[in-house]
């Protein structure tokens, strides 16, 4: 059976060098935004965007997922979302919000790209027409190719493929997939999360996450979950403070789901990397440590696993500090880079390496700007990409680089910086006492 998605034709041509191509891969980019951008049980789809592509806006795993693009491509192993594609989606969804609400680049928690294996049916009269449905082809040698389709039709695709395989066997039983439930569905009930809270002592958010993602298998996961040592919750140590993923999921992924690498856990057994790449990066060392305990890794293997996982999340929107610094320096002249860096250091009164609300508030006041502390916090939120309530040096320089490149306009932080620079240029000492 040839079930290789966008690589379908390369396998078909191993079987028959003369066969015509049927697959036309296309990349589609999705971005993830904070959950407050969409109602919990309501989504939106618009089939008529500015360039004819479909745009959607849906609640997903307590977050908001938006997309998508549709760009023809050659098949490759790790597609990445480009800045142009991200900006396209942001620009399109901005049309659906109240003008008081702005979807900012810093609101993008993850951005990832996948390849759709769009196919032409070789037996159809119009072989040029692409389809999002799947097709089955049986070659002269007997190889069954299943191509096209979507995640949401995977069971129908499997049924049709296996039916094609056994079509020459008269004793083959009818397909049973319609009566088979997925793992964790046996004895599932809508109040499972409450049961997990009461029986084991999970907090409600974690319990809802476990019930939703593991079904009744959450009971097996609970058996290997450690005590927190707190009054509440009793069990379930989180990997990241503001996300419901817990440490025992790592052990469960190894014992029950055959996870062998850190990237297996963050992207193939859970949706962690798909939801928030910054949070994922923060928990990589702990995930690697937990997996090392189960799999007996050395320190060198742990380091290699973390580096490999970093490579994956870099393709999903995460930028290492070295990447950011190189990008900033390429977009700013050496003079501007040093000048903006100097302003940051001057604003950072307590030398912590970050700009806090109180420091920005004081800076605005010293420049005679009428502003409230609430306004100051809002300015920080505009550029606070890792959502920690402060502006670090990388976030600050990214804004300055974005302004220099023309990608960012009307930044209140940038206006403060320029006002600070202008005031410094016309100091009372330099002007002979008058301003």
C-alpha cells in the first residue's frame, strides 16, 4: 500500500517509471492566537477573501486557530510558515474584528505549515481537475495507492484502501471500522472530567484536558501521576504553568504510545508545539529529563534531543535568541542598533534586562506624556510576545527592526523611544540653558 501523502508520485514512479503524476502538493499555513479571540463554541469561515482563498477562525484546545493559505509547492520534509503567509492571515482576519481590537504579530503563539496532497483522479474524464477527496489506484503490479483526502476522513480512506487490497479474496470479511471506537472511547461519558477531579484530585482545567484528549484512558494516566505536595490540586504537576499538560503525560506517551524522542511528545503525542512554541521551548529540558529517566539517556543524548526538538519548533514559529539578534542586526543599521540598545539600557533603571510597567510609566511621565499605568501595561502587551508582562531586549529590538523595515507602524513604544532620543539631543547642557 502506497500511503505517502505529498510523496505519492515518487513511490508510484518506483513501481512504474512511465506513470503520469496525480498529486499536486500545496502548502497551507495556520496560526494560533490566544483563546480570547474566539467564542468557545463558535467558529467562522469565509470562502471569499481578498485573493479568493478560504479563511477560517475557530476555537481549538482553548486557543484560536486561524488560516489558511494555499500555495503550490514541491514535496519536502519540513514545510515552514513564511512571514508573508503569516501577515496575509493576520491581514485577512483583521477585517472581521471591531476596529478597537487589533490582532498583533505578537499575538501569534505558533505558526505552522502542512502539505495538502491534492490529487487528480487518473480514471476521471477530466483528469486536470484537482480534488480534496481521496482516490484509490491499483497499479498493474498490484500496488494500491491511496492519495488525497483529509485528516477528517482518515477512517473512510483506510476502509477504501483495505477494501481494494482484499477485493480479490472471496473469503474476506466486511470492513468493521464503523463499529470500532477509538482508544479511550469505551465507557466514556460527558462528566468524565468531574470524575477525574473527584477520584484523583486533578484541577478542573487539567481534568478537562485529560478527558478531552485521552478519554477513559485518563484513568490509566492518573495511576502514574505523582502527587503535587500541595493542598490542591493533589496530583498533576504541570509542564508549563498556564497550560494543562502534565508531567505524567510524558511517561504515558512512552509506555502506551511508543514515544522515543522529545519531539514525539511535543508534536506527535500532544499538541503542545502546535499551540505555543515559546511555552514548548521553556519545558523542553524537563520533558527531556523525564524521558531520560524512562529511556536511560546520557547527558549527551539529552542535549541532542533538546537540540533536535528546537529544530522542530523553529519550523513552527519559534526563533532562538541568536536568530532574532541576526534578524535585528540585518534590519537595523549599526548606528541605529547601538542607539536603540543604549535607550533600552537607559530605560531599564533596575538593570534587570527587561522593561517593567513602572519603568515605562516613569519614562513617559519624565517626558511630559499624559499617561496612566493601565495605558503603560497596554503598550507592553502590544509587544510582549512571550506573554510574561514585561518587554525583554529581544522583543524591544524586534519592534525597532520592524519599524525600520516598515512592517510595523504606529507603535507607541517606538514613539516613546524616539521622544527619548530627541529630548536627549536637546538637553539643557547642550542648548545653553534654554530648550
